[in-house]
């Protein structure tokens, strides 16, 4: 007999998958040009030129045994050293190669951290709205998952609500900024408030409460907004980074964990991370991609393309009367369902060919997520549909 929990996870189609299937069916019925798929967070901006050059250069090597061979379980030592030095140069930290564990994206980074830290009875807290897989990863690691409601005015952290959920069993919290699904970037004041809570609760309960900072969207910010480096605010921080969005490489599965050099017993934590990587089989992240990202540490995605999309969709939808959270980062717009029921809203949207994701699984059931990492042209063509959908609601709500 198989594990029923795993069977359930594997059998239940995600809302996003459902939308994808629906989109294919609808395209066959009405034509692909009348289906506007905003469901997936798959970057539409091509990888920076540096990635193509690095792959070409590596492929030109005569002896490919190194390129395609195993690296150390935690990643190639030279790659880890360069990653650490790049972080130090950018954020003033003092990391070494042995602070870094290369992973298959942020998903594996998170899973490894959660498994490395969890002992029986532990709990992790995150803040709504949140990436739904946090629940899956946390529970699979054997910990209890709790969600603090967000601050409604600006979708940042409600410090009081977060603090109220932390108790003697809390092993850590997971923060994600720039945020999927809201696009919000937490301000320095918000970060300081959260870190002060973690300091005081750690003291109160006599053990460190870890901060897991999930940062796949770190490089995707608009208008000079700064994403603070959380290790510089709180010693017991683990950063989960990914090149999926920053270098448009989601299918290549590459990222890393960085353990703060100021963390309590940081050697112990790093060893536990290596152990969790080993136990989960997450050893030796794809070697070729390790060498590629090493060559592209300073490369940036085409932020202008995402910014132009953000401006187009945000300005148009607010003009049509939608209530939107203004995103400073990532490539998502979180919009309030007129009427407040996002399941119903997303269902109605389908009639107009609009595929958007209801917010229930993100911990915000009144909202829906629009992933604008799509062509500018498709956004332009979709706007009349958004306008008609709003008009339908206006009529219904008035009548
Ligand atoms: N964390 C967040 C907030 C995400 O949005 C995603 C992917 O969309 C991940 C983690 C997983 O990223 P990766 O593709 O690097 O595993």
C-alpha cells in the first residue's frame, strides 16, 4: 500500500493545472487568440544573453567529464565560493563557500531547510498571502503550518497577528518578499518590526526562532524599490534563493541556500542542511547549471518588459474599477474579486477567456492572482474582457 497522504497530494489537480486544461479546451472552441492565460508564473522574458554565452562556452569544452559529472553533494566548491563572495560584495555579509548549499531551485531549498530544522512538535508560521506549496513542504517535513493574516491596508505583515501565532513550539517563520501572489515588497520598517518580534520571542522561549527568507523574486523590482537583505537584520536567517525567475531558468532547476554566518551554531545548521539534502536525495544540483549561474552572477533579467506589463495591467484594471494591490515587485497582480468571492469571480472570468487564479490557496480568498509574465500584446488584447467582466459585476451588484 502506498502513502495515502502522498497519493492525495499527487492526485489532486491544482487550481492552476485545472485552468491550464480549461485554457486548451477553450482555445479549441473559440480560438487561441480569445484565451488570455494569466495563470502561470512562468517567465516570458528570455534568459539574459549571458546565459546563452555561458552554455555555449561550457559546451565548447573538449572534456565534458567535469561539466556533466557529479559535483560535491552541496555543490561545486568554486561555485559556492563565488556565490558567497558575490553576496558579500552586494550585501556586506561574511559568507564562505561553506555557507552555501546549491539546490534544484527554491522549492528544494525550502524543503531542505524545513527538514534540517524540524523536530517533533515544531511549528512554522508564514504570512498571508503565501505560496501554497509552503503548507505542503512544511507538513511533509513533519511540522505544523500556521498562517498569520496580512495587514489589509498594504498587504504587508500584521506584526500583532504574527506575534500572536508564535509560541514555544515555533521553530521558524517563512517570509517571501517580493511576494507571490501580491507583488508587495516588505519595507525596512516592516522587516525591523518582524525581526524585533523574533528576537524577543526567541529570548522568551529560550531557543532561536529561525527566519527562512524565500527570495526567488529578489531581482524583479520596479522603480528603484530596494529589497532588504534579511541576514543583515536578523542573525538566525536562512536565505532560499532561485535563478528560476531572476535568470528565467525555471526548468533548469537551480538555486541555493545561504546560511547566515551570524546564526547561532551556524556550523551545526549547515551540517543539518547537508544531512537533509542527503536524506531527501537533493544532492549535487545540476552541474552544468551551477557553472552557468557562476558565470552569470551579475546578470539581470529584462525588468523593463515586466514593468511595462505591470503598468499596463495595473493602470487599466484600476481605471475599470478593480481594487488592486499595487505591486512593486515579482510579476503578479493581486486583485480583489468584485463581490468578494474569488472562486466565483475566476469562474465568471473564464466566460471572457480570462484565466486567473482564485486566492483561497494563497490564504486570501477575496483576491485573485493575475500573472503578468505574458506578452504585452496579450495583456492589451485582454483588456476589453476585463472591462466587460467588471461591467457584468457592476450590473449585478447594483441590481
Ligand atoms: N517560492 C515562491 C514564492 C515561488 O513563487 C516559487 C515558484 O513559483 C518557488 C518558491 C519555487 O521556485 P523554484 O522554481 O525555484 O523551485
